[in-house]
C-alpha cells in the first residue's frame, strides 16, 4: 500500500509529509495504520515503526476527550470518520505522555476513495497545547475575577482615551453598568457627578508615569448613588517590557466609610462627655490610651494625645515615688492598672507633677468595661490629702516636745508587729520630775521636758524612734538585736540627759530600763519588762540603767 501511495503521489510527496510540523497519519478502512510522519510520532509518543500496522482498537493510543476523560472507542477519529462517512473538523483530543502530561491536538480528517474503490483515511493532528493552556488560563482568569466580590477592570492604554476592555461581574454589580455599557468607555464616567476630587491628580500622575497607585474616589452608580471606591491601579507589561494594560481593582468601602463616620461621631460624643468633666479622665485599651479629656491635656500642657504619646507610652511613666502614693512595678499600661486594682480603694493614690512642676496627688477610680478597656478618672485630692496629713501629723506628735506620741506607736508599730523582727526597747523616766514642778513651777517642768526630749533625740540614730510615752516618761525604739548595743545606746542617752544645764534648778538625770523584743512576742509584754527594769533602776538609786532579758 505504501508503494501504491508512492506510485500515486510520488516519493517527494511522502518526503514532504515527513517534514511537516503537523502530524499526519494514514489508515486503511479497517483502521490499521499505513503511514505516520515524525510529527505524529512525537505527538503520540510512539515510535513510527510501532505505529505501523496498529488499529484503532489498540491500547497504545492513550487518548482523552476535552474533559481529560479517557476517549471512548467509538470517538476515535478514524472510527468516527468511517462510521459517519463525514469529514472530521477540529476534534479536540488530548494525548497522555509518558510523564503524565497532556498534549492537546486539533484533529481534522477525511476519507479518500481510490480508483479500486479502496478507502483510506487521512488524519491531520495539530499541536495546540500552548493555545489550550492559554485558553484554560484565560478561562481560569475570567472565572477567578468573576467570583471575587471586588471590582476588576482592564484598560488598554494603546487605544485612544485608555478605554475599558474588560470589567468583571463585581464591577457591574457595584456600579449598575453592564459589561456592554462599560466596555469602550474611559472610567471617568463613574465620577461625572463629581469630576473634581483630591485623589485624581495621583491617578493622572500614575497613568502618565506608568506607575501603581492607590486612591480613594467618590464614584456614582448608574442610578446616581454615591459609593466610596478604594482604587488600586497597576500597569501590566509584555515579555519585552512594553506597556499592555492597566489593571484596576475597585474596593467598595462605602460601609467602611459609614462605619468610620459613625465612629467619628461616637468619638466626638465621647470626647464631649470627657471634656465636660473637671477631673482628668481617659480611656485605656490593652494598656494604651485611646481617649483623653481636656483637663488631661491641660495638666500635661500638651495639645493632643498624639503629642503626649510621643514622650510617654503610659501615664504611669509620670507617677512619682513617695511613701504616700502608689508606685507601679512596671511601665506597662496593663500591669499598673491590675496592680492598683488589687489595692484597697483608700490606697489607690498616685502623685504626678503638673506642667508647672507642681506636685499633685490624685485618687484613682477605674471602671472596667470589656476586653481590657477601662475608664480611668484621676481626682485631684492634693488639698484634702495635705490637710489630712497635717491633722494626722498633729495627732501623732506631742504638742509640747514635738516628738512622736503613744498614738503613733499604736497605729504604726502595733499594726506592723508581724514585720518587725528585731528591736530594743528603752524606757526613760526623768528623776524627781514631780519635785521640779512643785518647787519651780509647771513652766519650768515643761522646759525640762522639752530640753530632755531634744537631748535624747540628738543622741539616737536616724533609724531609732523617740516617743513621749506620757508625763515625764519616754520610750526609744532601737533597731538592734544585741544587748551590747542596747546597753551602749541606753548609756549614751543617760549621759546626754545628765549633761543638760538649766540655771536655777539642780542637774537633770534619768533612770532607764531596757530589754530586747523577743521573736513573736507582743509589744505589751516587752514594754512591761522594760518598765520593770526602769522600776529597778529607780529603786537602785536612779540616774542609772537596768537591762533585763
């Protein structure tokens, strides 16, 4: 049969077929292969000598349909042609390769009847893999851009006025313009109702300089309804770097803008409420200040919250350290709030310096909202606190001698007994004090008390405490755990008192009883023991010390 083909068409014709880029296969009417050129061999992935003599029922064909499903036997192009006796035009067939990939072929075929009535089938296979891939990618692109809810447009800058050549489904839904109504027009029709907008110069600059940009525009639907458009423009280039298209991505941010406007109204409302307060008020969220009122800005002499936050990440950075107010362990905004909330309300006091460097004290009120959000109010209590301290200072000091009194001992030392580990207690009684009052008068007695208190205060260390216990009795609380030191301090006090010189009266002396506070022992027990030692000092001649364990 090949010889017949050679005789019929000539050897040069078959040689020409061998050099075609298009695959050629010649079948007998029983579907066996008479001839296949090199291009067909490459497409089928089968050597030519293996193709010759094979029929359409052979399992070697590995063909699939346009949906990549195995090709049915009756859909083999040879069988279709012989069965229908009609030419095959553009049948899409995929051929599975050894590596599993597909080569896609556009198959055309015809039935030729020779002079002896013998039929042969001519098949022509064109490799359209690249076109099919491009088509699939284009179809995928169209599918992807049509399923997203973001408007996507493509313009062609090579055409006059850079018109739209494509818009996706979301664009038509957002704008109300159909594909046909939008394509061919410049995008400016969306802003015909408001042609002058602040973002437009950025758009023109990006288009002229072939750059990307992002702007907010006020656009209008076909029905004239405003929508806020966050527009991203990106230039697209071909493989040679030539500008091909501008891709526009439109985000309808109308709801976001409405939400922002609502938040702005709420913020203004909140700010108005805060500014109406005389106290410093601010709102903290996750440790950060998000609102503050005008008294806040006035106190720190800053024009805005942003300006304050340039210098301080948290208001606690302005807290002063002293014995009267709270000091945070960390400058973390959340930490200090949790720490001060753990305190009793009466102890939630902070101190800060104003812009004029005036120290002020504030009581803190914290109202918990949700999700680490708090409203914090700072009430200036400087005047009331100072008045309270003044009154308390008067209550804790003996008005005659100026030293601490017994009430201070009860309020401070008794309350803190569990924190006191070591202490020496010295009880002092001025000798013959009643005689001084009786002979020289109470004025002189008062002078002796004041001079004695001054002498004792000057003879003890800064961490020791002098208390007027009552009448002519004083107690010195000594920071020591050693008898030897207790004796030394007691003797120094006795000697200092004896060196007081007041004209017109005999020398002043003092009897002293001392003891060490035992571990876990109540103050009352230790003081009774020191008082017993004092009694012994008086009984043993006065102007002396007695130490008891």
